[in-house]
C-alpha cells in the first residue's frame, strides 16, 4: 500500500504540473466571485422593492440551490475531464509499462492514481461547496441546511464518476472513455428529471423509467438527495424550486450508489491486472 500512496503523491504533483489543479481553482474562484456579485445585486433589488422576511428568504434559498446545481455540474465535468486520460492515455502510449513494474503492482498504480485524483477533487469540492455557502450567509444571512450532508453526497458523486472513468479507461481509448462516462451521466440526468416530472404528474411509468436510469447510473440520484438535504423543507414540500421533492432518492438508493462506486473501482483493478499492456 506504500507504493499506492507514493503514486497518489506523484499523481497530485503531476496534476499541479500540468496546471489542471490551478486552472480548476482559478475557475472555481471566478465562479464564486461571479455568484457573490450577482447575489449582492439581487439583495439590492430586494431592498429597493421592499422584499423582506419569508419571501426574500425563500428566494435567496432558491438562488443558492441554483448555485449548488452549477457547482455540481462543474464537479462532474472536472472529475471526468481531469481523469479521463490517466489510464487510457498511458496504456495507449505505453507509458504505463514504465510504472507498472516490480516492485510496484498494477493495483497499486491504479489505487494510487485514484487516491491522487480523489484528493485533488476533494479540495475542489470543499472550496466550491463551503465557499458558496459561506458567501451566501455573509451576503444574505441565509445558508444551506445540512451542508455537510450535501457536501458528502456531491463528493460521493464525484468519486463514483472517477471510479467509472477509471474502469472504462482500462478498456477503451481516452475519447471513448469520456463519451461513455458523460453519456451514462447524461442518461442518469434525463432519468432523474423524468422521475420527478412523473411524480408531479402522477405518471408511474415515467417514474419507473427514471428509476431504471438511476440503477444504470446512480450519479444524478446523489445530487437529487444532496439538494433535498440542503434546501428548506418548505421549498421541497411546495416545489418552490426546480428541484422538486416529489421523488427523492431513498437511503437505499444512496447505499446502492456507494456499492456501485466500490464495485467499479475493484472492476477497474481486476481489468488492469488482466489486460495486456
């Protein structure tokens, strides 16, 4: 396991050397600045129009959830684009042959790379989630409820996509890997909205389609549970925001997503151990 931790450090430094980490941080800071500026002007508009109390609090909460939604989308893209080439690219170029040699085993190479990217992504997610919540509270006095639960679920979504990207990276080229991973997430995204729309319109078959999509790829379920945990119960119950509470992923689905994450991580290791390099 020592070699895996060494490989994790190498992967993290490599990401920093290629400026992946710094560009991600710069983009994150720019997003937070833009969000805080927009929120500041929105608060000025509320003051000018004498919008106060309950209505203003619910409006700000809705804006904050939209900010979290944007962050979740950025995290998905960041996870896939940062890691999509790490195995498939090195296998195609033959560079991995110089790494996966004794005394370093193949599983240690993969585990180390996974740990390196997971640490980088964890820093990015922490900056974005805690940053936007802190800024919103400073500017408006409104903050997300259960922010740690929301952070944990968004983090799990990123780790799930990282594991899937690593698995496809042991089978396919970089481009195919990215298309498959983002395509599966897109399927989950569409299924999630179909499930919510079906629940609101009392269309069981639409709900069933969404559930099947979530079973195939549970990444979007983690986001929907995260927003359920973070937005106010009243907003969820009355559907004040686009993130309806009509169909909320259950703890059983979250457990399934955790097993999905672990399964694809170990399937990636198994595939890398067996394939020709």
